[in-house]
C-alpha cells in the first residue's frame, strides 16, 4: 500500500522553507550586527530614512550568492551557522 503525506511536492516545500530560514538568518546578521546596540541601529535607520546602507546591500547580495551556492544540507548548516 502506498501512502502520501498530503503534500505532493514535499521536497520542494522543504527546500523553499530551508531557503526562507536562511534568508532570515543572513538578514538578521546584516541588520543586527554584533557589537551594535538597538539604539545604534535605530539611529542608523533614521539617518538613512529606513533604507539599508550601501554596505548592507552589498552584504545582502553576497548572502544571496551564498544561498544560491548551497548544494547540500552540509552547505545549509554552514551558511546558517550550525554544525551537523
């Protein structure tokens, strides 16, 4: 007997979820860098009228490339700062 999990494209769903988590992790690394207080972050966003700085845009582009370069779960764990 064959059973389905109620998800026709489960592998695709897992992949999309994994990428979404990775985008959030990398964005938080950029948006809330270590060593900066929340007050510093608010001042930075106020200075830029809520827009990211050029450095933040550069870092996000590099992060997107890291996501595109992921080929294995081992890569995923590394990009997300986790050990497997």
